[in-house]
């Protein structure tokens, strides 16, 4: 039986009584964002909107993004990554379960020196793939060009944000590479492993 999203009390400034709001709404008010599902357009739009709003509300306060993400759609994931790069506040990324596929791409998007994995987190990297092809061969060719362009962009980002050589990143993205938190730190995906 699903528990649903818990409700917690929140008293807005000037209110006498607290209102009950869902847990994530309350945490967002403290600049704590959560990505705990496959990335799709809906969750990406919500997170990008929250980041832009929080940046506009107070550009000096940092944002903390907690990840337990098994992957998901490439385009929305790249949108989240790009939003993290353009907003003014630093974004901390914290892997607290798994950051696989696009989840690991979001993880590297945090401010360098502020990317953390919990001790038992697992990280997996691999290349983007297409799962939406269904049409004539000419369309397949266009789609393969688009996927290649995305792969080049993602490879470039991994190179820049991990400090690894291009050959290393290209080799590792060609297959599923699973890492522990300490292996991800040695690889440059995270900057620190939280102490338990």
C-alpha cells in the first residue's frame, strides 16, 4: 500500500498558524531539490523551473540537489544539466543511492568541489542511446546524427568535469561502467565521499 507524500507543518512569515504542506514542497523552500525517479520531461521541467525560481529569489544562496536516479531521457537530462550551469547559485549534487546513465550526468553537473556521494552510493556511466526510432530509414539517419551530436556533447562534459582524458571517457562510455562512491571520486565524477 503506497504511503504517499508525507505532510509537514510550515509557518510562512507573518502567519499565526502553520499550514500542512507536502514534504518536498517544504524542502524546496529550503533550497533542497530531489531527483528520485527516471528523468522525463515533466520532472525535468519542474526541477529546471525550481532552479530558475530559486536563483531569481536569492542568487547568493546555494542549492542542494539530492539524486537517486536510475537514468532516463537524454534531452530532459541535458536540460537539467545546462540549467545548473547557467543559474547563478552554486548547485551541490549529492548521490544518495544510485546515479546511473543521465543521473550520473546530472551528478557531474554540480559545482566542482561540491559534488558528493554517500558511502554506499553507486554510479554508472554509459553513452546515450535512442529508444524512440520508429520510421523510415531516412529518418533513422537523421536521428543517428542527432544521437551522435548528443554523445559528443556528453563526452565533452565528462572530459571537462572529471579531468579525464578524452580516450578514457570515450572508452568508458562505450559500455556500462559501474562505480562505488570511492571509485567515482577517483574517477572525478564526485569530489568527496560523505563520511558515515
